[in-house]
């Protein structure tokens, strides 16, 4: 099976266009859209890292960043 | 910065010109002299998209400036010290030019967005700001001066002054945790009634006997049931929203005991999640008009535009996001910078204190807005244990969130930025660096 390199992405919108319109254009630009977060103006999904610049050029996009993991540690850690 | 080659005379020259070849030290000295230490005195000209060549030409011919270009340097490795007396330098790849303070002033160039001139190839002219390492807000630069002044002052008055100033928390209030007593929660007449408090964490033990009859709205963003099999979420939500009088000999550990509880499970039962899941939880809490969102989580990454945008959206919706500064320090030797999302300017960053009101040795520094109790904190834990005593900025955060809910109840005007301002204004001042504790220890109304 050919391995396709996609990476989870967080797209922050500028607020100057309707969220769903931008999400549609992001999809056309290669983002596999997972969440459209209207209250915060953020679209999450995954895409080939090479297409990040293409996503940045979509009208209404303020930022495209790679997702990152968050970990608070196990329940028995000394400090949480 | 023990060595400084700049002579005072040269610094005064830089103040007048803020030239493109000036060193950062020269610019900082000049900016301090000019009374505006955040700005370098130079201007950044942003070109309209695709108009870079026309804009660069316009600066040269119309404005008559001697402009260098980054393209003149091998691999665009610009050497500012080699600019000599150029009026500015163009960065063609990003469509921006840096113009010296002298050249900008001589041509009456001021900060503006040139939207009204459709023919102009220039989008905007903005002042250049100093940038500081690793998420430190420029105002921290000034906080450093204040902290130094305070240290000198306390040295003059002897170490006894500090001990005297912070000694009175030792007077324990019977039947409540030290944290609630320190935040002056017991004397408060507020209970959080009518206020929605969202806790984005590992979920909650929805069958905990001390929360029977409470209003819960829940959602999971991690594909696991909301039921908390970790413990962290049950502990943090317990501090922010737990009962006024737990049965038996259990001391009071909860603050906003009549608030509506929103539990967003954004971390799995092993305590992990992704930024996308956390953003989904923030979006949910804001859409549900929660006045307070408590986030005892973070990652050691730079300021994230998405978190900053979510924080702005929250403030615009009358909601305040409160997040843990992080536990990555090892004081006194090492102070780690605040985590994301706490490092975003639109989100309140919380540092941790111990019961003697000293900074917890693990508490992150830099962008810290306020502090809360975070060492040996007693709160709820999933059955069958029911309670646990743990430490972290994760524990300090819900103390601030709970007090925020009480303040929000006092006035419908205290929402978003106004609520943040109230928390900051009413915090108990501590003789500690603002980069460690912000405005001080959070206080209930």
C-alpha cells in the first residue's frame, strides 16, 4: 500500500469571509476537512505538508500550522 | 550584556536616525531615550500582493530613497551591518521593506493603511517592534525593571519585610482547603449561580457522590466516554465547581458550588490529546456561552495563532479562557516559558503558589497574568478514591476559574475582557516578580 504523507493541520481564519466558504475553498486546495469550528473561526483537518503554502493562499486564511500533541502525564505523576 | 561597545555619543546618533545598520543594542538604548521602549523607531512598509517590484521602485523613485535589497546578498543572507547609510532595505520574498527612522521622518511617513489609494502599490506602513525570545511579551521587558526595583527595595528593608508580607496565610480556616482560604472564598457570599463554567480536561466522574443533583452538560472530543478514568479532570473541575459542604469530615475544596458545569473531554484517559481536539472543546464552550473556560493543559510550543484567535472569539462572546502556565520549571535554577495556550495574549495564564505564597518550583514564568494555589491541593477524584491531594499549575488554574465565576455572578457587565480586568485589579499583590505571579494571588469577591 502506497503511503500517503498527510499531516494534521490547524487553519486559523481571518474572519473576513464566511467560515463555510473558506472551508470549501480549503477542501478544493487539498485539505481533508475534519472540523469546521464556527465559534472560533478555525478549520482542522489533514493535508500533504507540501500543500501548506497553497492553503495559506486561500482567501480568508490567517494562518496554517501543524497540529501538536498535548500530554498532561499519568494520574500518579508528582506534578500535574 | 556585560559588554557594550556603543558609546553614548553613538547611541544619541542612533536615536536621531534609527538606521538600518544600527545594532539591536543601539536601537534599544535609543528607544529608551525616546520614551517608547517597544518600538525601534524604524518603519516597516508592507507591499500589496504581487506589487513588490512596483512598490520597491516607488520607494526609490517617488520617495527618492537609497534602498538596498535582500536579493543583493548571497542566499538572501542579509547583513545589516553592511548596509552603511542606506535609507532602507527591501525583502522581495515577503513583500516588505524596512525604512530607517530618519528617512521615514524626512518624508513624513507615518503608520497608516493605504487603503484609500487604489493606485498605490503599498498596503500599509507600521512601526517596527522589538521581538523578545520565546514567547515573552514586550511588556515583560518593563516588568523586569519593576522586579529589579522591588528586589533592591526588599534588600534595603531586609528580608523580614517579605516574610511579614506573606506570613498571614498560615492562619488556616477550619473546614476548607488552604487554597480556598488563601483566595478568600469562604467569606464570599457568591456561589456561581447562573454562571456556566466549562472545564476542558480528561472528563469527570459523573457519579461522584459529592456532585449529585448538579447541572452537567458534557461532550467528548476524544472518542472516549466523558467518564474520567484518569482523575485530572475530576480534580480540576472539583476545585472550580465543587460543593460548599461535602459530607462528613471532608473539608470544602470547591468554589463556584452552584454554577452550571460544562465538561468537555479533550484529553484521553491517559492524559493526552491534540490541538485540534482542544480547539474543538473551546469552540463548544464558546458556542454554549460559557462565561468561564478552565484549561489545565498545554504544550511547550510557541504562541499558536489558533489559540489566540479562539481567545479573541471567546472575549468577543463574553467568555474568559483561563489556562495553566505549565510545570516545566526547575527553580531556582531554571525557569521555563509558559506553555500554549497560556502564552497567547487573549488567554489568562496562571502560575502556581505554595501555602507560604512562594512560587512553586515547577511553575513556568514569563507570560503569567495571575497566580493561584497549586501545591498540595485537595479536591475530588474518581470513585472509589473520591479525593486526592496533588500539585501543579493545573490545580492553580481552576482556583482562578472558580473565582472568575463568582465575580461574573456579581455583575452582568463582568464578562470577557472586563472579567479579566476585574481579576487582575482585585488580585492580592505579592512581593514576587510579575513574570512569575502576574498581578498576584486571585481573590474571590
